[in-house]
C-alpha cells in the first residue's frame, strides 16, 4: 500500500485541522514512513497530533528545497523525532529573496533556522546532489536538469562575494515512490519546471508508467496557453493521477481538474489518499 497523508497545505476544511502557506506530506509504503517537507511552522505537527499520527516513528525527512514554507518546521520535527535522517541539497542553505529589479524585496525566503538550530541536528543531515535511494522503493532525484518549461524565476540569492545573483533553485529535488504498476512523483514546488521534473523522472525510470504526480507545481500565475502546454505535456507523459497543491494556485488547480476530471485530486490539510492498495 502507498498512503499519502497531507499534514500541511494552503487550505484546510476539516474541523480542528490547520492550513498554512506551506507543504508537508507523510508518505508511507512498505511500513516505511517519509515526511516530505515540513511546512512553514509547527502546523504539520499539530495536525499530526489531531490525526493521532506519531511523527517520532517517521523513518526519514526529505526536504524538497530551501524555502521557508517547506523547511520552517524542521526544528519542530527534530524535537519530536530523534533518529530520522534529513535529506537535503547542500546549497539549500543560501540566503535568498524575491527580487524587484535585481534587488531583494521583503524578507529572506530561505531556510529560517538559526545557526544554533542547525548545529543541534547537523549530524542528521544527509546531503543530496545526485539520485539516491533511501528505501528499496523510494528514490530522491537530486538536482533536476532544466531542458524544457524552464521557469522565469524572480528569485535572487546572495553569492560568496556578498552581492546578488539569479537563483534558479538548483537545490530542488523530488521524490519517486515505486509502486506495483508504476511510479508516483512527489514535488515540493517544481521550481525547475514541472515538465522538467516529469521528464527527469521518466529518464530515471524509463519504460515505467507514471501513476501519479503530487505536490506543488508553481503554475499559479500561468495563463491559459501556458496551462494548456502543461496539460499537454502531462498527458503526453501518460500521467494517470494528479494532485496539484500549495503553489499550484486555486485557479490553475481548478483548470487541471477540468482537464483531468476524476483523476485530479484537490487535497487539503488533513486529507488522506490511498495511492495504491496492493
């Protein structure tokens, strides 16, 4: 069985369950539990308590990329769970911002931990740049090649000389869970482009069905023509189920729902989805 439990998402409608701008998914397969991202705050933990989920039993924490809305809950997770390794790209710790005319706009959008927080669990950090298998049925992509659907990201990061440069979020990775009939792709924000994520998954698992694509797709500001291209690309890849979340945007998610019908799932905090029963 492959089971998905949404612990943090932008929307919530279940009584006692909280939502926030962030993402945290608990994925279980073969009695192996992975927390994929930790949201912006401790909301994922509070929701887990409401659902009687013991996060101390999680076997791994996977960080998709170094933005605050995916990493803010990591210190909370480490206070609950004292053993799970944390898989993260080494470049995820850079100082990064939204940009206006090449200059920082607003607060830092990178990982919000203090140096002291990081020192407390630094021995649990496992740095990932290349594909790595963390379980017989779970692979992390490492860095994602950007060949198509390359996004124009309005992000900058501080470089080693103290100035700023374009941030293409090359630290982003996705997670692949191998099922009995194909693979399921879990994405955090798809900053390298959701079609690039899918293309790389197909490269890593050639001649394998893509049973599902779940997570943030960063298509909130896409126009109809751009969304049509995304739909065409996803359908061409043979994706059977899709669950747009977080940064996918409400209107864009509804557009995908109109194209994929019952194969598209609009999930909220607290929702559970059985992806595979076998």
